[in-house]
């Protein structure tokens, strides 16, 4: 399977615990994105990487959230001191990132993984 | 600022009848628009995308969408619904412009298909 993969698919944790999710993008995709999707809503952008550099973070990404992409391949998203409001589906996506300029950005296709469903008790 | 509004949260059709999922967008420049589908417990799959070429865009599984600038709409249609089309559909605009190209999703339309 050459698509985007995420691990684990499901995670149940107690409030206050730390959790870490992993995303493996499509091979050779330079850009990697994290989104959060709560029940009944569309996904909301959290952050993205161009290779190993984290270039943008949403205001949704509080100080308890940290994301890394150390070698420009897989990425991890860690949530510290989880709260019940963190319960959601966390989606990862990747794209080629080969385009330059505004119009190239706008035309890129992002390919999504199956997501990690987090439940904080 | 870019945004999308999906006009129906839930659409129900009978198998074999046409599907219409409505989406209006707001953009300060010529947008790129997408439709994604999400089946239960599966990732988002791209159905089709519009990037300022032909205004009628054909996608996978018999879906198509028409970009209408005068109406700021990008409605998704299919001539004949199949049971396997039951899923959640998201209309999406790309937030290009002067910022990074992350996607802005609508709230989704859940499509039910009755036998």
C-alpha cells in the first residue's frame, strides 16, 4: 500500500496523559499536514511541514500540542496533558510540494490517511 | 478570506435517482475547489477538483461538479445514485493566496441512499 498511513487507528486515554500519533506520508511527498476533525464538522487545519521544517501552525494548536518531522519523512503529533476537548479524529495528509508560487499551491492535491481517533476519558 | 458553505447537512435519495449536493464558496481570488468523500472509518478520498481550467469537472465514480462564478457555486452531481455512494461529502477551498495552501473544509453533507 503506497498511501498515507497513520498509527494507531484508535486511542483511548485518561485525562492528563500524553499521547503520540504517527503519520507516514506517501513516499517522496515533501509536504505533510495535520488536521483535526470533531464530530459533525469538517477537518480543521492544525499545522504543516515542508520537508522537515514546520512552516505554519494554526491557532488551534495550543502549547500542549507539538509536531515534528525530524527527517522529512514520517511525522509525529504529541498531545501533552490531554483534555476531554481533545477527543477528535486526527488526520494526516501529504502532497508533492513541488509547485512554487501561489497558483501552484492552490492546485495541489492532498492525500489523506485513515486518521487516528482519540477518546479522552 | 476563503470559505465554503454546504447548504444541506443531510441529503437522502433513492438508489438510481440523481444526486445533488450543494456548495457555495467565497474567495477573494479565483479559487481552487475540491470535493472529498469520507466513508465510515476510512480516510478522505478526492472525488474531483477545479483549478481554473474547464468549468465542468468530471471525477471518479460518475460524479461531476460545475464551477459557476456568477453564482459562486460548485455543486456536486451524479445522474444515478448507488448504494455505495452513501458517505459524507466535503466541499473544500484551497487557501492559497498569500498564505500557505492549506484546505478549508465545509461542514459536510451526509448522503443516504435508500434501496
